């Protein structure tokens, strides 16, 4: 499932993890974020146990947004072994996110 995280947990849960982790940077007031959040929730259920899903509220954790250069909402960063390996911004269709997840998973198995 997806978990809201802040700066304290970000390092241990995302950066230090060898598991593929997706982090959605969002705000509660953004309509685009609300739409993508529904897709993100579905993907979190579908990939439970294989991929970690996290959310960061930029209203509360603006320093993380600055650190990772977040300029558009929502932004989803794909992390593997502490590195950003892919990203998606704006209203991204579910099939595009699935394709990006599958590509990241197959790349990590090579």
C-alpha cells in the first residue's frame, strides 16, 4: 500500500531501499493530484509486495520538493537503489505508469 512519508523517513524508506519505490509528490488542493492519486492507489494495490509506493505532501515537505527539483504537480519519481531512474509529471494515464513500472522492474532484473 502507499504510505505518506516525510523527510525523516525518506532516506531509510526510499533512498536506502533496493526495492523499486515510487514517490508521488502532491498537494491536497490540486485537482490533477487527486485524479492521479486514484490511479496511484490502484497501482499500489496491484504491485503490493513488489514495488513500494509513497506520497509526499509538498505543503508539509517543501524541502523535499526543492531537493528533487519538483516543478509540476503531481510528479512521481521512480527510485531504485537510491537513484531516480524515471519520472512522470502531470496527468499521466494509468497505462503509461504501468509501462514505466514494468520497464523499471525488468531493467532491475537484468
